């Protein structure tokens, strides 16, 4: 069976390692089951951020290594979210991949970016104990205290109900998150994404005092969104109609390996993965029009 080790072996010599802005980012994508023949042990009902509803699909948790200075990124690990098979949660997969990146892959990086699904106390404290910085958006109903969470009556309130001064909007505010150890402090930033969306991002980097810099760091998350979009559009990731879990796993691994090869060619030729993918057909059509391999004979 092909697994994530093949992806790492194919990429480890191509990765441009540490720079001051190097980060790793974790995110989960889902393959909708519109073309997957159920039943499959990998298929489960789960919430989709794109569909804004619960769908049946296969969840893939991905780990991407990003060099923000060169604007290049590489897939270094992934896991299939199938608790019915291995009993592991999404947090378990992220923690394993994080530890694997440090202990086995020996990847140097400065910060960890995560989706709000992974803003769990145990994972955030684990990253802190490993000496890494994280930037993580919080759900709007997360309970915070602008004091020190002092007993017996800490003034917890929803993050979206906090009041912000002009200075705090520019430099963030120092807060305590409910259920974290007493005296534990994080830096909170209010990022206005659009007229109808505001993100609240926390970091354990207490020296960070710029909302603009925080927004630049969080903008790196779109690299992994780019990965998910490209791998679905150019590799046929969602098009396997097999029922057996083993074949589904092999298909997903092969699709990701193809994307990695496309990305390598993209960096070498300065073209997009779409130009590389569909340019092959264009070159073939041009060649056939000039010198057809099957010639027509008119009566």
C-alpha cells in the first residue's frame, strides 16, 4: 500500500529549508462522495466549510511546509481521518505529524499555523512545550478573560463581544483563555477579513505587537488552500469510484504524488500546474494537426 512516506521521500531533497519566515501549516480537506461508491470504511459524515453543511466524504489532514521568502511550499505529510478504522481524532493526527516533523524529519521551522478546528488547549500547550510559535484563529464563542483568570470570579466573555480600543486594534491585546493554566497569557489580534467576516487570532508569541504582521503570517494559510484546489482539479483526486479502503488510500497517495511532481516542474519552468497539466494535451494536438498519426483518406 502506498502511504505518506512516499510523499516525503519524493520531496525531502527538494525542500528549501529554514528561513526566518518558514512555517508549517495544518488543515483538513474533504473529498465529497458524489463519485465514491459507498460503503467504504473511510467515508463518514462530517462538516464541510465549503458546502457549509454536513456531507459524506473522506477527510484528509495535510501538513504543508512553507518558505514565505521564496513563496514556495511542499506537502510533507498527510493523514486520512477515519476514526472508525484507527480510533484517532483530527487532533491526534495533527499532533503526530507535528512531532514527526521535529523528531524524525528534522524540519526546521519557526511557526505553526492551524485552522480553528485545532485550537484545542492540549495541542496548543504541546506546541508551546516544543518551543514553537503558533498562530491560530478562535471560534467566535471562545471564552476569554482580559485579566489573569483570577479566582474566584474571572470575567470570561465571548471573544466576539470584546471591546477594542484604537491601540489594541493595531497592536493586539493580552488575554487569558478559559481552561488554560492560571496565569497563561496569549496575544489576541482582531483581523477584519471582509465586511461580513472578522477573525480572532491568538499567538503564544507575546512579543508580537503588530496586527499587520499577524495578518501577513495568517495569509500564508492560502497556500494550503491552493494545494487542495490544485490537487482536486488536476489529479482526479475525487474521481476514484472504488469501494475498498485500500484502493482509495492508494488512489489518494498517487494523486498527491502527481501534484508534488507538477509542483516541482512548476518551480523549474515558472509555469502554473494548470499550464503543465493541460499544456501536454495542447502540444499533442498541435503535433497531430501538423503530422497526424491516423491520416484521413477522402473518397
